[in-house]
C-alpha cells in the first residue's frame, strides 16, 4: 500500500483540530476527513468517524494494525508540517 497523494486543508478557527486531510492510496482509493488534532503529547490523526445512535463515535475507515496507522500518521504529519512551513514563508513575504 502506497499513499500517493495527501491533501491538507487547514482549519481556520482556534481549537484542537488543526486540519482536515484526504489521502489517496495507490492512486485508486481516497479516504476523506482524516483530522489532524493537537493533543497533550503533540499532533496525532483521527480517522473519519460517525456518531452512532448510542452517542459513541465509530471510525468509518481505519487501519487494522498499529504499523499501518503509524505509517499513515507519519506521512500525514510530514505533509502538514510542509504546508505550515510554506504558509509561514508566504506570510513573511
């Protein structure tokens, strides 16, 4: 599995959610609405979820092992850092 595209949309309002991301896998499958969240230990991702009738949030799509989750998270956070750095440079100009 290769992540062939990452699209980052920054969230303008203040809060813990910093961006919403879409990834393309093997140029064939897209996962939308992955959230980049600021936690106590730094940034992490939350997979797309839906609120169930019992009030709990359940992932709609998610990796089935921790290695895959970590790989996806690392790729997304690297791209997020790139976008933030580009925006900082653009604001200075």
